[in-house]
C-alpha cells in the first residue's frame, strides 16, 4: 500500500528560542511552523478565531524581517490555530528560515 504525503509546501518547524511572532489585533502569538501555504501558531487567550474565518496579520521572523499574511482558518484547538495562506512568505524566505533553524540546531 502506497502512503502519500498530503503536504505540498516545505514546512519549517521552529525551536522555542527561534519562534517568529504572529501579530494580530494587538496580540503577539508564537509561531510553531510555517510554509508558503500555511502557518500554525499558538491559540492565545480568548482569541476570537474560528474555522473558516479570514485572517490578516503580520509575521515577525527572526532577525527582524516582517511580512504580511492573509488566509483562512482551517482548524482551531485549545493549543493552536492552523491557517491556509492565500498570501504568505516566499519560497526563498522559507529556505532562509530552514537554513537558520538548521544552523541553530546543528
């Protein structure tokens, strides 16, 4: 039986000390992982996000790079929120982030 990976985009998983911040409506939320097509971040206290909601925010990457993001909430839990991005970071930025995480953990 063949098992297929449903993921299309390369995902960067951040260690605690390098996690970017998602800035949304005055909240600064910790980013767990990021790809060109999606982001997963901490739920935060009383965050009014639900499946299907549209999100427009900014991500502050390590070393000060800031980029706008937009997409739709795929799922929420008590711990995190997953968003499918319609406008996110470039593949080159993802590769740079991968290299940053790789150097830090190596």
